[in-house]
C-alpha cells in the first residue's frame, strides 16, 4: 500500500460535482478574463486575510513579481530575504533588477532569523521579503520594527501560509503586501496556476491592479510597464468551491501533525517547532535528522511519499553565483537543506496510513 506525499484525487472526489458545476458556469458565461468569479474570490481572500484589498494574479511567483514592480523596486535596490525558500522568492527579486541580500534562518522554525536582519541592512535596502515557510509565519514583530525604523517595505511571501496566524494576525496582513499561491500543492490549490496579492493600502492596491494588466488605464493608455499577471476565472471558480473547506482541511492537517509529534517523541527525529503565538497550517510537515539518507531510503522502501524542501539553498544556486556568496555563509540554511524531509500530512490522510508512516520511520531506530 502506497502512502503518497499528497493525494489530490482524494480531495477532488469530495467536491467533484460542485467543481464541475462551477467550471461549467464560467464556460457558459464565456467571461474568460476577469469577471464576477475573480472579483468574488478577491473579496473573500481579502476577508479571510484581514485585509481590505486583494488582487487575483496568475501565480504566487507573479504575486511576488507584480508586488515588487508596483513598489518600484529595481536596479540598485537591495531586498533582504532568506536563502532557505522556494526559488520564486529570490527569482522574483532578481527579475526586477534588484539584488537579493540573504539572512540565515532560525534553525528551529526554518524561517528568517530577525536578529540577523539589521546587520544586512544598507542604505540601498528597500524591502524585506519574509517567507512563512511550511505553514508557519515568521517572527513578525522584530521584522516590522526594523522595517519601520528604516522605512522599508515588507512583502510577505505567504505562498505556503494562507490563513496562518501570528499573535492572532493573519498571514499577508502585517506587511505592506502579502502574496499567496494557489499552486495545487498549497493548502488552497487550484486546478492549475493562480495567486493573490493582499494589502491594506488603497493606492498601492490600485497600482498593483494596473501592473497586473500591462499598466494600462484606460485600456491602451499605459501608465506603467506591467505584465499579464491576471488570474483565470476558471481557477477562481474552482478556488471558490474549495475556500469554504479550507479551515476544516487545515484543521485535519494539524491533527495529523499532532499525531506525528506525539508518535516521534523519544526518537532522534526532530519534529516541527511551532512558536508560541503562531498557528501553523502545516502546508508541509517537515522532520529533520542528521542521517537523512537512511530515512529517505526507508521511506522509499516502504512506498511512502516524501520530498526534500529544499535541497539547495538559494545562495548555492548556480544561477545566483554572481551574487558572490560562499556555501558556508548561511550555515543553518545549509544544514537544514541537508537534513530535512517532508512526509505526508494532507487532510485526507487516513489514520491507518499515518500509522504506517510512523511504524516505518520508527523501525529505523528500534
Ligand atoms: C509555491 C511558492 C511560491 C510560488 O508560487 P507559484 O504559484 O508556484 O508561482 C513562492 N514562494 C513560496 C515560498 C512557495 O512555496
């Protein structure tokens, strides 16, 4: 019996008829760009994120890129972020022409260590991009403090953390803008690519809406050079079916996580550390061990899906060699990349399946 890392078919089976009807509605309307589904999703994502405004975009990557462009970040600017993230965080910064400046992670949470940010600040620093990795938000209070002190923007990369909270505040609502992804493996995943930008700043919201659509207002009169960063209404229709179930699904992930936390006690497995004041949505349940090769082999031998997020930190990526970092510059990111692995935590994971995961892993240490 195989236990996959994620089983999208199991979730689809529970909402298939509603999805079909919602997609058919869009097709029947032949409103293929923008329209009421996109507007409704924007309004609802803004609401669940405690933000006033939301702009649907084509992906989480484009949410980051469009936000940075609308904030006029470009050549000569520096943007502080973490090297232990998905490529898109850093790729987006580089695509604006700005220079990413890395700050190492807190080895307990895998999120950027705020205590190291100040040392990375220079007069060229324009923004901080904290990444709320695996479903848990960064320690935002000290980040906001530094940003306020130096008048920096905060672009929250909340691709993995929609609805997660930090001291009761929602992911995306603390920074200047928050960026979400609807990539199918995220907690709220579409039937393809999609993303959303949220903000409480009205004029920035208007700029972002323009940048999403080639900077045009009115049509064919271009105020800025933006892009085609629009969200597809078919994706919006699918996401509107899934959205009412999001909390229930995240709760099921938390139950699975609690089961694992308990089960791995007394083993050498390091389980996720959720800081007091944070509620994680467990986009991934990431465990850690010094001897990862043996763990990966054991999972493979037992047909248990797993994935290393992420095997190569950004400062060690070939395409960023010109940034001039050494592999040893960010030791906690480097060590995490060598020692972590994500195991199945998706909401539909059955009790017998998660037990099988635990038994297989524990056998390594008996
Ligand atoms: C998924 C993800 C993105 C990019 O989202 P896409 O929708 O795949 O473009 C950006 N940052 C992080 C941390 C992610 O996990």
